C-alpha cells in the first residue's frame, strides 16, 4: 500500500499523474485524491457510476427524478470527514444538482469521520429537475472542480463551461484525452 501511495502525485486537482498516462482519470471507477488545505489530511474518492436511482428515500419526495452515484471514500492520511455537500451531479447543458446530503438513507454514504486507513462506501443522491446528469464533480469553493468523473458513454458532444473543466488536468496531454479534457483546449 505504501508503494502505491508513493507512486501517486497529488496535483492541485487531486489527479494522480501516473494514472493519467494509463487512462483518463475522469472515468467512472477511477480513484482521485484531494488534500485538505493547510493540513496533511488526504482523502481518496472513487465514483463507481451515476444512474437513475432505484432507492426510496424515507421522508423525501423528489421534485424531479432521483439519481444516485455509488461512491467510496478512504482516509489515506489522517482522519477524514467526508463533506457530502461538495458533490454535484452535472448535466450536458451545465445544470448542477447538489447532493441530497441532508436526507438520511440506509444506503447513503455516511458523513462520519474515518480514521486513517478506513474506507466507507455508499451512495450519493440527487434530485434532477431538468436535463439528466452525465458527470459528478467535487468542489471546494474554487471556480473549478477539484475532482470530476465524467467519461462514461458517448460524451464527445458535451459542452462544458469553464466551471466544469479541470484546471491542469494531465489527461488532456495524452494521446486519447477524455471529452471533458478535450473541450478545455477549445
């Protein structure tokens, strides 16, 4: 595990540099890391999928359609408290849907603190009131997301505004960058 951690390079976007050479780091199923500002705490997230939801959320009536993303988070260095409200599902047209972090669910990812080395798995939920989402982003108050999963299915025609693009994504330099990164150059 230490060897794998040593191979990872935390870039400002939280994308592992070595991973970009192998395949696009934005693919659903990829692992991405983010470090807390001013602290040595590192969390690693994996977004498995983003799909129409099948779960019932007790006490919550969706205004639109319920969507869900399967995710896992690991405390790679230090204790990590997952910040669920930092997640948004995003449509091709740029509509953002915040995670329903305030809605309790037996299958939802818990926001309890993880000790160093612990992992938690669950789902994020979104109330989609317009266009279907195609991407999952994690923001920290900066103009650009620090983590993004978007390369799944036909995305070549996706129009992404500057708020969706990863600032210094290394996959746009590869021979086959993902659609998210190709659009950054235009």
